[in-house]
């Protein structure tokens, strides 16, 4: 089994400062790290985008074989050929004392109207989103829902959210992935996971 060669203690930070504080925080660091062939690297300067950890939820109806996703504006997609409205999972940052599961449940209700039980959440994976320049981490869960009860526009107006529920057949989502129509990594990862696990979920969650 793979085990990283080095740990956090194998990094020396000579200087660290916050150079921007807004919706995100940006830090500038001067550091060295151990080298695979021995010794230490030269001093490197790196900028780090600091973000809170986040959660996302793939909502799946095992009876209708449908996935509940959301569509919303994303500023990072402004230059994308298909525009900035993204098809993605319910998601949110952990900016309170809540657990990942508690945030997942709250975000499902706020962004789609779905009432999820913490005990129904199944962890898909946890990963670093863009470790080349950010510390952002994402935990993806899957949860059972009744897709026929979910529709409409949701979100918190105080946070500028304008979120529309989209119910899509699992097979159609898989075809979208194969055709390159899914444009964010979390949804791609979740769709691949679901394609591997949906037979089990149909038995586990279906009527």
C-alpha cells in the first residue's frame, strides 16, 4: 500500500504572510522541503489560496434511477465555452462548528429542499481539490432521496444564491460524462463512483 515518502515535518517555512483577505485568503510563503535524493530544496516562494474545507452531496433516487443535481452561476466558469452556469452537486463550506455530515444535511435542504438523515449519508471520498496552489479539501457523500419531490429554485438570497434543481437519469448523466459535458471535477468523480456502486445502492435503498 502506498505511503507518502515525507510528512509535514519535512517542510521548513522561513516566512509566511497573508497578502490578500477577501472571499478567499491568499498567503505568500518562503519554504524548503526535503528531496527524494537527500538534502533540501532551494528556498521556494509559493502563493497559497486558503479555503475552508467543504462537502458535496450526490443525491440518488434508487427507485427511479435518477440523480438530483443543481445548476448555478460560477464566476470561475466565465471563460468556459458553455458559459458560467454549472451542473453540479449540492455543496457548501464548513464555516461553523458543524460536522461534515451536519453541513451536508443543511446544504441539501437549503439548495434543493431535500431532507436528508445523517445516518443515510455514505462517504464517497475525500480529496484535495487543487493542491498545487490551494489547501481546499472536499468530502463527497451520497444520499438517498425521492427525486419526484425535488424541483424548483432554492438557495439563500442573503448569500446571493440562485440555485435550480435538475433531475437527471443516471444513464443520461453517465453519457454526459463520456461526452465531456460535465465540467467540474467533483461531479465527474461522483458520477464515476455512482456508475460503480448503483447496483448495490438499488438493493440497499430501493423499495
